[in-house]
């Protein structure tokens, strides 16, 4: 007898789950119905800043699989259809066709919740004025590009200096705008320790991006035509012809909350290792709407990244399809860039380590991406945290030029394996002058951290 799988959300986690389940079970065994409230499916939101900046030529290049392609694989993907309620005891969902305005209930045997995250939009005066944009979806990206085409001025203000903030600052700079970034933090990139964030700040200044720290935005000022004209903080006003919000995201779990499903401290759905919602045998969740285990701190956290969302979907689809798969957790690896400056982190910051009660040592080393004598060698700063008692690696942050960011993968593997910094010094990494100094910068940091652990007793 055929079962019905209902998927809420037509992007990375949801459609990965649907596609994997379809590979394992035929349409005769498993009917798949997916709902997506937007205009696009299976796209890369991470690529939006590069599309806006011109590195990616066309919107279509960010779409991995169209609705028509999903339907050709016997997945009934219903676009512009928003799920408005989940009836857990009745095993059904209520959906609304956003174009026709009609509503309908759909029964399910198995349910996947992949509702993603929603951008934080602070309740400020003027926040909804024309010319103020978020960049969460392809629709958002298109609206921003349309606005840039219509705007005669060349002054842009980015509110927030996290990953989206610095990437959008680069995109707007590439389009010829005078860019000001406002952040309420001590330094840009709060995912780094402030001393490493200071390096990012210095580089952004050198690129011509004005970065204002400890700046709490109080309101968006508008002109006589109703469009944005400036962003105000407690201390100053910053003229703006366009404003981009990079103030972060939170899990989109309003449906789950209303349905009584379990949420964590960060507002994300809680699941087991198989990505099954805790306490519910036939309901799964994945992507930016869930919390996952941090393998370093041992606590649940919200990490909205496309890499995790796709993995969650593969795990969910395998389990629904009759196989068995798990998602054990994350170590918090992320990379970004602003122009030619590369930024990377994995594991814990100093603040994170203190919050979980860990005693630690830190070291910072300056090195180069290649042998110092080889043409093109670029400076790189590596910061490493290690547990004081055991020497266990706790975290790594890297800021540098070409070749810096992906070195964080060495540390990500070491964190996942629970390695000590001393054990890391024996890693057999590739070496040749065009690629690395004799001692890779990460291993130099590991040697210094080993010495610091020993000195701390």
C-alpha cells in the first residue's frame, strides 16, 4: 500500500530529502508532495551576494534543480503554496495557494519540515521603506538588483557585519557604490574573536569600505518620496540610497511551535541523530530550522549553512527510503571573503569556551600562504585554542589572503577526530614551495599551542 510523504520547504534540506527518498522508493511505494511558498526551488542562497556583485552572471546559475525537473522525477512540487498549519494528531497539513487564495488539507504518513530560517528585521522606524532590502531568497536578490537599477545615487549602507554583511559590502563595492558598514559589535565578523575581527576591519578600511563599530542603528530616515535617504545611529547619520540588512537569521519554526513540536534554546527544532523530530516517529526536520549538536562544546546550536542542510536532507531521505543514516553534529566550520581577504573559523571562540566552562590557552602566529621566497606568498594569521589540561584542540581562526581560508579544513578534521594539538604537529600534510612553507601555518600554530599547554602545566 502506497504511503504519502509531505515535505514543507522546497530548497536544500526539503528537496534533498525528497530526492533521496525517491531514489530509494518508487512512486508506487511512496507518493511525495512538496510545498514551497516562493518562486524557486533547490537554489543556492549563499550565492546571492556573488550574483548581486556580478561574479555570477545570471540568477539561473544559482538554481540546482527547477520545479519541472523535480516533477519529472515523480515529486509533486507545488510552488507558491504556503503551509499554514500542521495537525500532528490528524496527520495532515493545511496549505494555501498564494496566487489563487484557496486552501486545502493534505494527509501525510511521513512529514519533513524544512522551513529554513527567517532574517532578523529589527522593528525600527522606516525599516520597511523602499530601498531597504534583505537578501535571504532569490526573490530578495532580484528585488535588490531591480532597486539598484532604479536608484540614481551611489551610496550604500550595510547594517550588520557578519557573513552576509561583509559579502554584500563587497558586492556593492564591486558595483561602484560607496559602502558603509554599521555593526553594533566590537569588530566586524562576530564569529571571530575581536583580535581577529580587527584584522578584517583593517582590511575592509584598506579596500575603501567604511566600517563603523559599536554602532546601534536607531531608525531608517526617508525622503519626501518615501524612499530611504539615511541610516541613523545614536551618534550619527549615514546617507544611503540603498540599505542592505545583514543582521542575521533565526530558525523559521512558527509552524512547528504552533503544532507543539519540541524546540531548543535557540528556537530551532530538536531532532535525534536520524534527524527525526524528538518524540515523533514519522516527522523529520532539517536545514536552517533545526538545532544540531556542537561536537566540541557538547551543546545544541543553530548553524544555518547550506552544507548542513543538504546533509540533513540526505540523511532524512535515506531513513524514509528504508536505509539508515545519521547526522552526528558539527564543529562550526565556516569561510567567507571580502574582496581578496579570506576569513575562516572552526570550533570555539574564546567566548564560547568560557561559556561552557573550559580552561584554555590561545596562540596566534603570523605566516605565509607559500614558502616565503616563492612568488605570490601572502601573509596569514592563525589563532588556535587548546584545552589547558588535555591539549585537545578547541578552535582555529584564520585571516589572510589567497590560500588562507581552506586551511581551516585541516582543523575541522582534527576537531571532529578529537585530536590534541600535539598530535596535530605530526600530521603529514602536503608540501611544495608553491603551496605552503615547510611548516604549514596551521601546524606552526599547533606547535606553539603544544608549548603553551606544557607551560600551563
